[in-house]
C-alpha cells in the first residue's frame, strides 16, 4: 500500500471518528436554528455598521460607542447560547485531534518516533520538553 492510499484511509478514519461526526451534527443543528442564526445575523449587521462608521472621515464617537456596546451584548448572547457552547466544545475536541495528527506527521518528517511521542505534552515549543518527541534528549 502506498502512502497516498494510507493518507486517504486516514482521511476516512477522521470522518468516521466520533469527534468529527459530533462536530458536524452540532454545526448542522446550529445552521438550522433560526433563533441562533438571527442573533448571528444581527451581530454581523452591527459589525458592518461599525466598520462603515470607522471608515468615515468624520466619526460619530457616541454612535460608535453605542454600536460597540450592542456588538458586545450580541456576542455575549450568542456565546451563552447552549448550541454555541456545544459547538465550541465539539470544535475544540476536533481541533485537538487534528493537532495531534499533525504533530505525529511533523514528528515523523523530523525523524522522531511517532509511536512513542507524548502528544498531550507537546507544546510545539521544543524548549519545553527538550525535544523528546523529535529525537532529542
């Protein structure tokens, strides 16, 4: 089996992983949640309004302050939504998996042992671990 075939199998394994499926399920749920989408649209509209005001030569600082307060309130409301919290958790879990996979690939390319590296301790700053993962100390 060649390396490209193995990479394709890895891609399929990623898509079959529960972290991937959980992320996609909550993303679909968020995309169809009319209330949450209305909040996101309102947030984006206020951001556009603020961007437009910032581009003007003569800025209305009171209006900008009001917009900024509205944006902060909308953002807080969005981030406190149960689905958004679930989405953020699922996203974090998926990103951790992808980071670990990328770390294994990086370790392999740099001549380290991908089978023994402690992925939970890797900060990608070799000074923190003495480069144990990459064939060092």
